[in-house]
C-alpha cells in the first residue's frame, strides 16, 4: 500500500514545489491592501509628503497611493540625482520610508498638562492657609482642585506651543528599509 502511494505523494510534492516557486505575485514590492488603504487615508489628509528612496529624499505635494507606487502632482524639494517627471509616480520597489508633515501639538499638550498641573497643584497645596481645625486633607483637596485647573490650562498652552514646531511623522516603512538585503 505504501509503495503505491509513494510515487503519488512524490509527484504531488514535486508539483507543489514547482508551482510555488513559479507563482510570484504581480506586486511583490507593494504593501498589503490593508496597509495601502491606511496609507492612502493618511496621504489624503496631508499637504506635504516626504518619500525616502535609496537614491535620496523627495518632498511631494498631491501624493496619493496607487497600486504601482506613490503618485504625485508636484515636487517641492529633492535630493535625488535623477530628475522625476511631474506629475509622476515613485514605484513601491524604490520607496523606503514615507513621512507626512505635522507638528508637536499632541506631545506639547501632554507635557504642558502634566507640568503645569503638577506645579499649580503643588503650589496650591503648599500655599493653602494653615487654619485651626483644617487637616492635611484640605491641603490635598486644594492641590487636586487647582492641579486639575492648571492641567487644563497647561494642555492648551502646550498644544499651542507644540503646534508651532514642525515635524515629520513616519507613516510607512517598507520591508526593504528594515531589511536591506531583500
């Protein structure tokens, strides 16, 4: 029984090996459909996009996700040696990192809220008048109350300050960028 099944299993194994080695996806270098959809949503909201390639960096406007790569309407700045057509497309096999222009408003809000809240709360607890019959609980309550008010103020100030500081936020890193041998 085993001797009759062996040639059948061997031919099946050979067929699988040959078929799997010759079947290559059409867009092997492109991201998954889910990642392309997420990247497309982020690019739609961005005015300025920075794409890193092995040859250099390109700052683009009007960038959109395409099945073949990142399509764009114009180039703002470029460190590439070769010139790119306008409008044009950067193929997925050339894309290393994709960044969008943003700021530090979120980080500033967190830092401002914590810092101002702690300082104002600590000062309020320390400066609360020492009266007869008022225990430590009243000092703590004053610290918490004024600390929350200070945090709200700090969030607004921190977000405003952070919004003034420009930043690039990475939204896509290709496998080629993390594993250069591929």
